């Protein structure tokens, strides 16, 4: 549990890639950040369900990464996206059956 909390905390404190603002994903990032915040505060139940990343959002992110993978923005987005996916899996691990 401690390793999971440390990972989620690291993700929670990571600013989402600023260049991705143009993809209009701020609300998506904020949604998952809110769930992570509740996990870090040891909430027994989350205020919202853990929704997998929608295909449209996943496609926007993966397309952005594909175009920008060689530059700093792309590398930053790859790292953030991987952390986001891992954090969602951790949340599901603890809240899936609640």
C-alpha cells in the first residue's frame, strides 16, 4: 500500500503537460487528480466512479504523442500518460469492489 500511495502522490504532484492544453483535456486530468487526492486522504469511498480513459481522450493523447514523441513536450506527455494509467490501475485495485 505504501508504494502505491507514493506512486499516486508523485503523479498527483506532477503538473500535467502544459502543451496539451490545446487538446482540451484539463477537465479529464482534474477528474483523475481529484480521485487520487481522495485516495491519498484515505477516503473509504471515492466521490465519483473510476472511469477508464475514454477512447476519444486516449486517441487525442496518443495522436499528440505520436506527433511530438521526438520533442520535449511529447516525452513529457508520454511520462504523464503512463503515470496516469498506472494511477488509475492503483485506484481500481483499492476501490473496484467498494
